[in-house]
């Protein structure tokens, strides 16, 4: 497995392609459709398309590494997947989804501080990454940073008003942070 990782790292380093953000106009149209969706069931396919756009790095090498990391996760090899995602964030530090996926893995492994850093980096690079905003909000809420968690949730909800269960989280945290409305 280590040889495979090294091959991918060398392949990626030699490609020297700089990833770029997905086409904004296509994403704008998808976000507009997401806001017009009648229900969370109607929104799910649009969410999936948006998240697929976020995965497109603009570099075939980075995309290949991300695909391989995903395969390793499916094969229950998170250790090697983390190493690949570390390589992705080193060779493409401006690629938000590399940081997002790394943050998800760190969160699953119980490396909360590293996960929060990676998720925040993902959100800084792609402020429309609603899934990373929710995950970051979940971690902040878990650690008692309720105002910050609420802010993260509200940003995600503004991007995706149909994100499953998010409206309830916002409502609960709003009561905790802002108090009951009269």
C-alpha cells in the first residue's frame, strides 16, 4: 500500500497542475435550484450535484488521488486514505475539498482539533461548502462553542435551506444562544 501511495504522490507532484475552483456560473444556477426545491427530498439530487462540483479540482492528478482515497475508505483503510489526503493538501493547498475530506477523516478518527482546523480551512477556501459548515458547526457545538456553531449552521442553512435536520439544529441553538423569542 505504501508503494501505491508513493506512486500517486510522485505522479501528482510531477503533474504540477494547479487546481482551480469549479465554474461559478454553473454553481450559481445549482444553488438557485436548491433554493427553489420544494422539499429536502427534491433538494437531495441538487445537493449531490453541487458536492460533485466541489470535488472537481481542475487537476487530473489531484482528482485521481481523491478517488483513490475514497476507494480506500470504502475498503476500510482510513490510515492510508489520510496519508493520501495529506498529500493532496500538500500539493494542492488551495483545493478546499481536499481539506474537507481530510477533516471528515480526522473527525471520524477522534482527532478533533485537527478536524476543526481542516474543516475551517475548507470553509475559508470555499465559503459555499455547506456540508463542511455543518460538520464544523457540529464540532463547535460539541465543544460548547454555541454562538460559533450557530453562526456556522446559519451560513450553511442560507446556502442550503433543505439540508436535512439543520433547521432544527439552528432553532435549538438559537434558543440556547439568543434565548426564547417573545
